[in-house]
C-alpha cells in the first residue's frame, strides 16, 4: 500500500531505512537520559539498542494495519545520523495514522524534526490516503508540542495523568491534522508551519 522509493530527500535531510552500521549512532541517541526523559522507555544498553535497531530496519513499507515506516534521518551535508522519524498505520477502517520523531540533542533547534515529519505527513495523506494523522507527546515536552503545531496540527486533548511512566503519573498532549487541513497547507493557505524547533522527542511506536 505504501512502498516509498529511498532515499527520501528534504532540503537538508536524507530519510532512509536503518542499516547495521547505524548501531553506534543509534545507541548514542537511545542511551541518553535527556533523549528518553519524555519517552516510554529507559535509556538502552548497546544490546537493547541493537535489538531495537533490528526491528527498525524492517519498518520500510506499509502493507496492512499495524505496519509502520521508521526511518533514519541523516544530514545531507555530512551524512551524520541526527534522529529518526516514523509513520504508523493505526486503522484501515478509519484511515488513521500516527507520526513520531526523535532528534539527537546536539541537533536540537535546527528544525530537523519539523522537516522530516512533514515528509511523513505527506506520505500518509498523499501516499497512503489517510484521513487523519495524530501525534502524541508528554505534556511537559513543550518543544515536541511546538513541532506539531508548526506542522499545522492542532492540540485536541490534554490527558491528565493518563499514564504511569518511570515511577510517576504523566499528562499527555494529543495533536491531529485532517487530510483537508493538510491539503490547505500544501496549497499555501495560512498555517502555523515554521522552520525551526526546540528539542523534540514525540512518542514514536
């Protein structure tokens, strides 16, 4: 249903399937407490990162509900892996998907999450024919929330203490954008889509 031709290029990024030789850079991201602070998992050991990377390597196409794309994001200028961007096919019946993103703290504030996730929204709406795409983040993670707002997504919910994570109850923001709203943005209608972001980690699956 969605088999992109790789790599996918943006102004500054190369989005591509993960490879075995990404392990060092992938582990560097996943092992950092400041990266996983607002995510659902703890910092990962090298062995855990390798196992996770093995799963991510297979997430390159969407054929059915429950499938997802999970792509490495490299800088075009240097080839450095700066993060990863995802698109999950949540429902065939309701034509719904979900996006997620993680960026290495050394590259926060450069707009990479916004730039990469915009590609996933385009693939979801124009490639997969989705009606609605959501994004979620810890309510304390204002940088991640701003990324979604800059993409034209609207905050639909503030869920109070909806999950018990890392020993505490946490709030969650839920954002969404509809196919017609995305089409209006692509056509140049006014929308809150800017070029920079802070330090984003949404909740990719």
